[in-house]
C-alpha cells in the first residue's frame, strides 16, 4: 500500500494538495492511505522548509507548492517491491510461493523484473529464487512477458527522468553544501564587501529546537565578536523564508531545512550540523565561532 503524507498546518493549500493526491492515487487505481501531519516537530523531522509538502512512502518529493493530480501521478506511478526491486506489470499465476511485494500464494499479481523461472516453494523476488524445474515463470519468461517487462522498464526510466528534473529545478543550479560547510559562490543575495552575514532561516511555525538553534547561534557570535557586531563587520539576521519576498533564499542557498548560513563577499557556507550539536551547547558554540573565523579569514 502506498502511504501519502501531507505536511502542513492544515491550511487551504494543504487540503487542496491532499485532495489532488487522493485523485491521483484513485486515477492509478493504487491502494493507498493519506496521512495529514500538522505537528511542527514531525514536519521539522522531515527537513521541510516550506509547506505544504508531499511525502510518498516516507520520502519528501515536493515542498512549498500545490502539485496538480498529474504531477503527483509521476511520483506514485513507480512503486517498489518490499525487497527493494521494481514491480513489473507482467501477471502470472503463482502456485506455491509469493512472487513479489509479499503477494499471497495462489494468486495473480505483478512480479519482479528480470528474474529467472520460479521453482516450487521458492520466492523469486529480487533474485532470491532458484532456477530449477521449467515450471511457471514468475517474471515473464516468455516473449510477451519480456516485451511487457521492457515496456515497464522504459516507463520507469521516463518517470525517473521526470522526477530527477523536478528535483533538480527545485534545488537550483548550485549543489547543496555539505554538513561541514562546503563553500559556494552566489551573487543572488546582495551584500556589502567584507561584511560577514550570519543567517538563521526559519518558517512561520517554529518548534522549541528551532528557537534554540537561533538563540545559540546569536549568542555564539555575540560572545566572541561583540566589536565586529558593533562596527557592522558582522551582521546577524533571522529570516522567515515563508514571508513574501524571502522565498528566494531557499533557492539562493539551496536550503533543504531550517539552518544557519554564513555569507561574505559573494561566498557562503551552510552549517547544517547545528541540528546535531543543538543539545551540546559547547560544541554548538565552537562550531559556529570556528565557522565565522574561517569565513573572515577567507578559508
């Protein structure tokens, strides 16, 4: 069964996304369940920056927009077997064992792709079967079965390509920085020369952890660089990316979660490890202060 999760506050856009997701699943005749997640802590755990967001089988596939039923169909049309393989559409009579995705015995169901003939009492899912007697092929051993499998493989490839392009467009041209703070160059966010801007990005709804990260970040900068803050050489900014006019920061900095970003002279570093150190204030402070020092030294 496909699990569809709608992440958001329960607003009109969230309800519209849920309705479109249900329509898409019904059009594909998929067995599905829809879960609406409105708790900010759960939403934060998914790493979602903007709502509403859509997750399929626990994986976020879209955030910050209301997908149409046709767009959602692309994310639902390539289900995976429990064992990790892809299900082909070839239908075959199962005799003594399950074929794929936990299919019960004595039933007709999709089988795994590109697997050998099924021996009685052996599951063929994901290469687990043995090639014994020439009995019913679990995975399309005949010519027609092979054609169907090739068709399914091509369809999966097309869907995967579409998903890749959508994700690439959402992330923008620049790749995401690593947790250690990989340096990138950006020109979309105007800034005065030699000024180090320390950003903390958040959304409309904020959890206790989000507030703690902002507090610790600001304290770390203030404790070590009071003179630089007073002179304007360092600037601390807390930015709500869901406010009108701030949405561009998500693309500018390839944001995937609420995070700390430092920018100077057109270059920036992301400090996503704040989520790891938030319960260890000393390590958190050292992480931020060292990062600021390296930025100002041009490292």
